[in-house]
C-alpha cells in the first residue's frame, strides 16, 4: 500500500510537471504568434518610399526602421512595439540591405556614413561616420559572399533616441540617410546611397515593403520547441529516477526481508526436524536396550 501511494504521488508529480510545461509552451507560442503578427502588421503598415543613388556600384535595396516605446514589454498603457512611428526616448531598430551587383573598381575600399534623422527637439543620430564598410561589426552577408565582392549584405542594429526637450506630444517617422564613398570623409557618395542629395549622379525612388523576418519566427519556434522537449525529457527522467530510487530503497528491501524470513524459517524447520529425529532415535535405542535386557532375563 505504501508503495502504491508513493508511486501515485510520483506519477502525479511528473504529470503535473508535464502539464505545466505544456501550458508554458502554449502560452509562449501564443505570445510569439501575437508578437510576430503585430510585427508583420506593423511592417505592412510601414510601407514607405526612399530615394536611391542611380547607376551606382552599391545599390540600397531595403530600409527598415522601427521603434519600441519605453516599457513596451509590460501589458497595459499606451505602449507600442515595432512601430514605424517614433517618439523621443524610443528604442530604434534599423536595418539596411544593399546589393553589390558587380566587382568594385580595383583597390576601392567602400566607406559608410549613416544618419537617422530626429524631429523637433529629438536629436538626429549618426550611426556610422565614414567607417570602412567591411570592418563594421554589424555587417553580415545575406548570401555568403565576402565583403567587397559581388553579393547581398545587411547592416543593422539598435540605439535609443534622446528624450525630447519640450512638452509637445508628437510622433514622427524617422528618415535614414545612407552614403557610400570610395574616399573617407568625402562629400560625394560616388559608390551609392539612399535618401541623400550627395549622390554622384541621379537618384530614383523605391518603395519599401519592410524587411521580412522570415527566419526569426521559425527560429524562435524551434528554440522554444527544443527547450520544451528538453524540459519534458528532464521531467520524465526525474520521474524514472525517483521510481528507481524508491524501488531500490523500499520494494527491493522488502523483497530481501521476505527472502531472509523464508531462509530463517526454512533453517528453523530443518533444525526442528533434526532435533525430532535425534530424540526419536534415542528413544528407539533405549527401547531396544530394554527389550534385550528383558530377553536376557
């Protein structure tokens, strides 16, 4: 009875643990879905146009800039996340994708300048000030190409706008200005750019549909799934370990005690049997001796 009660307790514990994990996974999946949906909606609502330097060696293909309000991870209030409109004090997430369709001229080293324009008393921010493109930590290849070679690349990161210095309650859509030059600290962006009047030639207008986050959703789901599976496996292993430990400490001990009792009982029976047999032999011997005495007499 004690074994059954403890087993039921352990089973209930394991099942409760698995139920809790499943509930957490469901909640996390729902939050992830809502977050991804909100992000997709914001991206869809955030369509915007930007100008690109024409006939350039490096072509800006996409611009994305989104803002999170302070404390946006808390429920309630007028907080927002992944909004294409910003205010002072917001966290700003930016990404620029560009294409190098052909080989750059020999010995040409591209330098990047990038600004994000503020509004009113919210100051603009210079993110890169004529720095070597291929030495930027926030640069990564989208197709495995080496920097400076033909391929598709992206530069992205985040920063915070400073708080506004007045009491006006306004929102604005920040503008990203990109310039690429073959010479450092040049006033002409002869390799390409976006939203600038310093192109080395004409410019044309492009529409951005927002940079798709097609990888982040599945990757997040994969990580969450692996964590849930790992916790589930750990819970099951813990339950099995508990069963094994309890069995060895109690059930096997009871079996050993039963075996020992049986051995002791068997030994006692054998001793008792041997004792009876010896007494009987003595009596038989005594009776035999008396019969001989009676015969002799």
